[in-house]
C-alpha cells in the first residue's frame, strides 16, 4: 500500500504492517542472515534511514525560522529521529532513552556520509563504537588491536570503558538487537497512532508535505 494524503487509521496500519515492515525485512534481514562476520555497517546504515522516516512521521511538520527570519516548514530533522529513538525505542529498551541520541550521532552521520561511524569526545574522554552480532546482554566479543586480539564482554547500548585505553569508552551496538528493536518500534508507534489523534494529525500532515513535488531545475 502506498502513502496517500488522507489516510485513515486502518490505512496507516496497513502501510506500516504490510509495506514498511516488509521493506525493512527485505532490506535488512538478508544482511543479518549472512553467517560471515559482516553487516556491521550495512545493517545500522539501513536502519538509520528507516528511523529518519519514522521520526518525521512521529513528530510531524514543525515550523522554524530560516536565516532570513522567514517561517519554513520542516519535516525531516536530526532531532526528530533522536526523539523517535528515545521516546519510541526507549519503550523497548530504556538504554535507547539514555544513549540512543549518541548512537544516532555516531552511526547516522558517520555511516551515511563518511563510510564508518564517528568517534565522539566529551571533555578529555573519547567515545568510540563497536558493533557485533550477538545477545543484548553479556556478549563475548573480541577487540582487535595492533597489539593483538583481546576478549571482552559488552552489552547492547551500555557504555563501557575500553579494556586497554584509559581515556577511551565504547558504545557497543548489537546489530541484530537494533534490527529487532526498530522492527518492534513500528508496533509501538502504531499503538500511539491508534490511541491518540495528535499522532494521526501529525502523520497526515507529514505525508501531505512529503508527497508535494519539490521545485528542481532538472534541465
């Protein structure tokens, strides 16, 4: 089912359950199912684009000032994706509420634009990323360094000190848990849409804005 301007709640439900979730499975599940140690970049790269889309529909159109002081309508924005992670994914795992914005900063802007996640810095400490396929809690992983391979135990989205570098922390991401959580978040979002009219109104406004052709000189 395609997006259209005046979707009923039933049509929204059909779109999310039969279109979006099917697309999510088609785009991401094949990468997860590969048995080799792969997909650590491909999975979050794909998932972050879904989160961008869901964040825009979750928050709807907002009006802001441009550099000339004129009111402009905004649909897609980093803060909306981060709010979706914190408020919707946070109902699945509270660590999204605590560290989801940091995960997005690392994996969205780094992967989409610069091939790999970005390291972050807070004061004198640096926060780096590590992704793995495995359980949500107490996952046994191997950290590869120039000095050799070192065993370590991490949990999904739980910031932990690097076992070797004193000024370095790690934000672990279980790519299969991230996929499962984004998938489950669609149902959480849908329940909000079914229960609260404000989400229905935001959805329709966002879709109407999204379906408008953008001015572009393509000649």
